[in-house]
C-alpha cells in the first residue's frame, strides 16, 4: 500500500505550472460574480505601468507658460513640503521641458518629441489630463495605483477583476503581470490580500531582469512531469476516498487538471519564434534598447488574444530608484522613452489590426507625475501627485479625445479632475462591473476596490 503523502511532498507537487496556474485558473470556475452588472465594452485590460513617474509636461501635457517663464523663481505648493511640514508657498525655479511639442493626428493633439511613435497614434488615445492621487513617495503611490490604498493591505485591481469576472481561458491564468517590480509594495501590487489566494496574479520575470525570465517554469521533462503527475494522482485518490462527494475537493482537483492543460498551452503562447520577422521588427525585438520591452509587449498581446483577462507590463529597471524617477537628470527620460515608445506604438497598431482593440482596454501611466519646477534648483523634477496625465485606448473610450486639465504650469489638476479611485471605477465600469457592487465581506464589513469613493468618468465614454 502507498504511504500517505507528507506535507513536504504535497508542497513539492505544487511546484511549477500547477501552483503557478492555480491562482489564475480557479477564478473561471469559482468567480463570485461570474457575470456583469451592465453591458461591458471591454473584455480585458492591458496595463502598461511606467514605474517612477513620467513628466506629464514633458510628454502629453503641453504648457507654453513653462517656456515663457523658464528660469524664473515663483511660489508653489510643494507636495513633499506640504506632506512633511504642512507649510505652503515655497519658491521654485520654473523648468521648461527639453522636448518640443507639436500637434499630431487628425485630432491635433499636442504631444512632445519624447514619444514620436506613440504620438502617431493619438487618434486612438483618450487622455486624462486632470489625474491626481494619494502618496508623495513611490511606495504609497504605487500601492494606491494598484490596490486603491496606500496604507492598508488590500487586493490588487487585477485580483478584483478576476474575482468578479473570472477568466476567459481555463488553460491560462486570468491575471498575469510581466516583469513586476520587487520594490514599492512588491507582491502586494498583484496580490489578493483578503480575497481567496486563487485570485493572485501570476508574475513572470522581474523589473530590470532579462526578457528570458518572463516565462513559466518549465516542468515538461519526463522525470519531472511523471513525478508531479504521480504525486498529484496519489493525493487526489486519497482525498477522494476520505471525502467522497466533496464538491470543493472536486473543484480543486479539476483546477490541477486544468493546470496540466496549461502545460500544453502556455509554451506555445510564450514562444515568440512563431511571430514573423516583420512583427518582431515592428516591436523592436532584437534592436538594442527596444528589445526587452518589445518582447514583453509582444508577449502581452499573445496573452490577450489567448484569453487572459488582465495583463500588466511594467517598465522598470529594478533599481532602488524607479526608471522614470529623474530627480537630477531629466534628460534620462529620453533613454527610457526610446525603450518603450516603439514597442507601445507597435502594440497599439497590432491590437487594432487584429480587432483586439475593440474589446481590450489599454491603460498607460505612472503612479504620479512630476513637478513643473526644478528640484532643488537642479536639473530634474520631483514627484507630483496633484496633477498628471494617463491615457487610455480601445474598448469604450473616446479616441482622439482629451479630458481635464492642469493649471498653466501643469502642477495641479484644475478641470475635469480624476482621482485614482475614479479611474478604477471607470475601468471596472467599462468591464461591465459596478464598482459599488463588487464587494467582498472581510472582518465584518464589505470591502471594494474604490473603498467608499470613486465616480465613473462618463465624459470619456464613447
């Protein structure tokens, strides 16, 4: 007779595809909602996270006043000073953008030469210029962007989406994050918190790591595959004999069977060699600075067309200071822009050509923006959570459209203000979910992604 499996063997049996897929695959079978509250415009979300804070006045928020008053000392409410001391009105030197702006597309939207390829796609983009958020430092602001809270442990947005809607494909995880950062909240940014563990995102690779790390652990070898299969079959039979007719147990066993199917599906999805040379070139794969992010964007497209509900791609360098965080050398923005501009533009064009942009919502942005003045009278910009820009594209949003505005310096959101809670509410709305109804009972109260806040930004809805 076979000996009962011990805890170590059970844990070993969960390594690789099985455990990695468990969290993303089960939601399709056990989603809390499994239906929408209203007709959805989007089936899936692609979040392109530019870690560290892109300067909105250097990219998509044109402010001629910065050129006029460049070098002048003027009073500003500095976010860090207000947060740390409660005082206002510090004197700062106006710092114009090093990059020129010009109108692009039929909509005539003003964009900078920092993103020449994305600028060619402005007729597909919907800009939110009145963004504001919580948290002056990267850690709190990054957590707030992903989880709707900067202080308490809360489920990530991707986890909420999978909890509410489940997955479109039982052979792949429903929530995948490519090259996530280990800092500024780390795994909490794709974690389920108090939601059941099965709603956690599946991480592939790490920020700043080589693209080859953005893959599933391969357990396709005969020895590993046979060992895992035998251990799992033994465990399943023992548990079934002890708990006959247990529906929950049967669901878990089915999830492992699905994970086994994933072993057959995932390798084909992540195999970029199946793409044409033309497509690889369009994404910048194999071409210096664009190679890594180009591969990640192409991988994201393959996941989306394979039915993954929520895909995030993080651009970061894995250092203590996130990629776009130029406090003392703003021109470094150009290096990062060269790495992402061509891949993102190619991804938008590819999604549109394949018909995926019709029901995929693309979200591009950072945790906050940057100040219109020089930090410490130097050559960089400080963090700015009070006014910045993100853009959306695809399912359900107005193309070639801009909503909201910052003041004449690009510092504070003053018109069409959109809080991060509002953005979360709007994205859920486009997925067919009422953000006030997507709740989970925990510790005696109902929680939701937007807490007790959030309004749908209906002005941007197509």
